[in-house]
C-alpha cells in the first residue's frame, strides 16, 4: 500500500481497520479503513501552508486551482479525478509525449512528460520537466497561456490530500 499523500510504500502488517499510522516519509497521519484503503487524517507538517504561487481547494467533485504571481491571480476549475490521474501518470513517467534525450540532439529543450486536461477555461497542460542534474519541475500552462512552475514533489504532496 502506498501513502496517499506522498506515494511512499507503507507496511500495514499488524494494523487493523480503524488504526492510525504515520507515514515516515512525509509525516501524514493516516487511518486504515475497513475496505483496505487509507484515509488522510492529518496532512504532513506544514501541510496547511500554501505552495508559493499555488492555492487549491475542493468543491464537490471539482478542484479549483488558483495561481498567483505578483498582483496577477488566475483560477481554473477541473475534475479532481482527472487531475489526480494526470499527476499519477506524470509520477509514473507516462505522458502523452515521450521524453527526449537532450544529449542526442544538443540545444533542445530538456526531457519532459506532458498531460493535457480540460478545465472550465479551456485546455490546461501539465508538464513534468525531467532533465539530468536539474530540479524536478511541474509546469502548469493555463488556458490564458500563462506558465507557472513548482517543485514537482512538493506540488504533488500539497495537491494530493485535496484530490482524495
């Protein structure tokens, strides 16, 4: 079983339905449910603080992502399940465009994976930048054309509890 917050493997041996356990990787407090799934009881330390430039909150089956840069703020609304699936695909390395080897063709953009989603404003593009020696980055290209970048693992860790 994987932690629903950070995706790290958990050993559930000896736990019964209703028991609380801590994820050692991210610090989330989880409850084992009778159907064998895990419920997030309390997010990781500092989990309530927004990722700089990105706020997210759920509204029923939808999630609202609010991006900000200086005085500019933009919001997009999309289905929670679709965003969760997109993040899962990017984590597993399954995008709509296969990574390219930058070493094979100099001066090209870094390796990346892309997933396209439909928001209330139009197409939303999520791109995970995977370039050897560079930070692991998650890019959001909004329907307006605005581009926002965040550390991949941190963005996933902050968004996952809202999407579950």
